[in-house]
C-alpha cells in the first residue's frame, strides 16, 4: 500500500476509534475518575508487565530453537527494541525492526526470523481464544455482541491453523504444489515464492517437537494471564472490581483491535477496545476510558525506555531501523 494512503487509513481508523470511545463521555466525570485513582497499584502492574515480557522472551527463545539456541538474555534486546518500535512507529513496524536487529546480531536470515514472529502471533491467538471461550462458559449472562465476535474469530483462526498445520505435516506436498503453480509465473516471482515457503517451513519447524510445542503453549498461557492481571489492576485502580474472566475478554478484544492499522502506541484502538468490552458488563464508559489510559501509559513509558536504552547500547539508529523496516514491508 502507498505510504501516504496507509497513513490516511491509519489516521481514519484511529479517529473513528477515538470518536467511538469518547462518544457521550462526561469529561468532568472522567477527570474525577482519573483524579481519585489508586496509583499505588502501579507497582503490581509493573510486576505483571515484567512477567509478560519475561514469558514472551522465553517463548520466542523456544520458537527460535530450529534456527539456534538463544537464551532469554540474548533474545531480550531485539525483542524490547521491537516493542519500543511499536510504541514509537505506526503500522507495527516494531515487529520488522525486531527481526532486523536480531538477524544482524546473530547473522541469521531476516525472513526466517520474521517467520518465527508469525508463529508467535498464532500462539497468541490460540491462548487468547482459549481464555475467551473459557470466559464465555463461566460468565452468565454473556453479552451477545461479544459472543458473536468470538464465533467469527474462531472460524477464521480454525482456517488459518488448518493451513499451517497442513504445511508443517506435508511441506513437500506444499512445495510441489507451488512448483507447479510457479511454472506459470514469471521466474523472479516463482523463485521469491519458493524462498518464502522455505523460510515459513523453517519458522514453523518448532511445531514438530512436542516438548517445544508444550513449552511454547505454557509460556503463552502464562504471558496472557499476566496481561489479564494488568487489565484487572487498571480497573481496580479506579475502584471497579471485575473478575479475571472479564479481564481476559478485554485482553482478547484489545488484541483484535491492535491488528487494525494503528497509530504508535495503539492510541485509539486500545480505548475503543476497553469501552467495547467493558460497557456491556456494566462498567461506566468513563471508568473504562480511565483504565485504558492507565493501561497504555503504564506500559508505554517503561517499555519504550528499555527499548531505546537497548538500541543505544547496540548502536542501532532509529532512522536507519525505520527505513529498513519500511523497505522490508
């Protein structure tokens, strides 16, 4: 997509999300809610945030095992630089930046590392939907609008997963099919497609090991439990007690919202997600917005600071990283 067109779409989505989130909001009440917040809960929030990234790093280390053995300490710099990139740059360019930094550090294929991030997203979706459907079973009555979203998401994910696991189980058949299709395509396009499939096969190789797969699923579940804890604490800070089930609903909706074209730091998308997920459960719109602001700010500051610090330590220039990421899109 043209760069300027992408910006127009991104800003339009963010504006629409903010209009939805702040529609009919009593700003005086919102200010009062923010003023009376119990910000001592930031300490346990930051503890949950720390655990979130520890388990994210452990899982990425497991996903990278077919490429090489890397410890949590080795994968953390590129990972945190990437997440800082998502906070500072649009269109989730931080994901590509993470692959670029890691590939440069350890002399690996950028495309191969990017594929492991695709597997990360797949595991995230599995974990989030697991908690989502568990919440559907435990919460009664459950809002019909959110239930419909879970059903649509489930069918979409089922199709993607079936294709990926088919590729893992029968890679030669998939490569053979591409070879036949590629015979009708221009040679550069056919060769590029073959290289892409090889990188995908390498990135998904971790799924062939049952111990690795179980470890990755375990890290994913604990990681998103930590995220649910952050949502719970964000609402508790404003005197709104909710169950962990509702917290996981918020996490699931927020994870879906940030897949849309988003501004740096997911501003707009996160506010809309909190309002959409919490208002049907009786949470006031002003309280939902206050919690979303705390949730975003309390993550953005430390994650960005750590990522920028690592980039300075590694001598990575943000202008160069951004240009490389945009060129790789």
